[in-house]
C-alpha cells in the first residue's frame, strides 16, 4: 500500500474532492483525520472508510479557525505521534463567487475567494508544518483550478485566488523543502461527477445557451483524450503525490487538465 500508516489530515473532507481523496488515501492504508465545516458529510466519508477496514475519524473544524485547526492537529499528533500529510480541499460554493462580470462586482465579493482560500491554505499548511518539521518529513497538499493560469469570464476573484494558492505552494516549498517537507498542488479541470462543476455550469447556462450535455462535450473537446477527468482519477494522482514515490516532486502544482491547458 502506497500510504501504509501515514497520518493524513484532510480539510473539506465532506466535499467532492476531499471525500474522494480521503477514500483513496484510506484504501492505500493511511490513518485519516477528516474535517469539515459541518460534521455530517465528513462522518459519512469516515464511516465508509472504516467499513472498508480503514482508520478514519471525523471532526467538525472550520479551516479558517486557527485555534480549532491547531487543537485538532495536536489531537491527531497526540494519538499517532505525527502528521505526515495535510490536504486542504476546502471549497466555497461557486454560486457565491461567480456569474457576475468583473466590471459590476463589488470589492467585497471580489476579495472573498482570495482571502478565504489563501487564509485557509496558509493556516492549515503553517500549522501542519510545525508538526512535520521535527520529523523532517511531511507533505502539504491542496487543489486549484485552471483559472489560476487562464482568463475565464464571470469568475470574479476565483482566478486570482487560485493563482495565489499556487504561488503559496511555491513559497511554502522554498522554505520547507530544506527541512524534508514537500509541498505540491493538483490542478484538475472541472470533473462532471461533482456539484461544483454543475454550479459552474448553471452560473453560465443563460449566457452560454448551452445544455449540460453540450457543456460537457465542449469541455471534453478541449482535452487531448476528448473526455473530462473523473474524481477517482484525480484522487489516484493525489495518492501518488502524497506517497514517498513522489519524493522528487515539490514546489509545483500538477497540471491535471489532460492537455486542455499547456504549461
Ligand atoms: N469539483 C471540481 O470539478 C473542481 C475542479 C477544479 C478545482 N476545484 C476546486 O477544488 C476545491 C474543492 O472542490 P469540491 O468540488 O470538492 O467542492 P465541494 O464539494 O463544495 O467541497 C468543498 C468542501 O469544503 C468545505 N468547506 C468550505 N469552507 C470550509 C471551511 N471554512 N472549513 C472547513 N471546510 C470548509 C465544505 O463544507 P460545507 O459544505 O459543510 O460548507 C465542503 O465540504 C474548490 O476550490 C474547487 O473550486 C474543483
């Protein structure tokens, strides 16, 4: 198993990406401390992992609450002796962020995704690093979107937020890699089996005039294999990046857009 006995903490574990990554980590032998803003969806993921023979605990933690994140990490480290992987999969519903032209957006709505995503990633990474540095080992991970690297209309501050997270991945790595800690991100394109992708479509449906099926075809047509990635494929990549097999990779965000966006 690629993550046998690794201790992983996941933020936003009740969401599509956090849940898929948790299940994939669990099936590779990781011991999981799963968190989310609301306990119920996280509990479902934890129960599935335990039923499959894995180890998972659920906790209600707001990933913007420094004290709560710190307390939870101390608990996980106290139970297991270490923290090996921190994965921030927190996401704000697109309906709150997108669908408005930049010229009409007010400053508060523009900066909401920037402050939320960067602060949450900063806090969870910084606090995890404090447990990893003494062990000279650990992996800090997060997820971004192709908005970080390409102009997409009606996306408000989401693109700048994703670009900032990728910059933070590089900065964290520059400081932490000499101490044995890798920092890597994943940049998947929209995955059709997520609510996020449906919300993204709905915020543009009126303007684009496309149906859901046509929208998916359009997204797929831009990739090299002419199809969009599944959650399972993204989670498998997360397993590899979290594992010691990826020991040569840090300070980067892996392009999982299957050719629709060049590096
Ligand atoms: N889905 C895709 O196809 C895709 C592709 C590329 C990038 N992304 C990006 O990846 C991230 C996650 O996407 P997703 O599809 O997994 O979204 P999701 O299904 O909406 O999950 C996001 C999770 O984050 C939790 N959350 C939000 N704020 C939180 C906070 N302050 N503290 C703790 N948990 C919090 C939510 O919990 P509650 O619901 O309880 O608030 C939810 O469980 C987003 O940034 C998204 O834009 C997604």
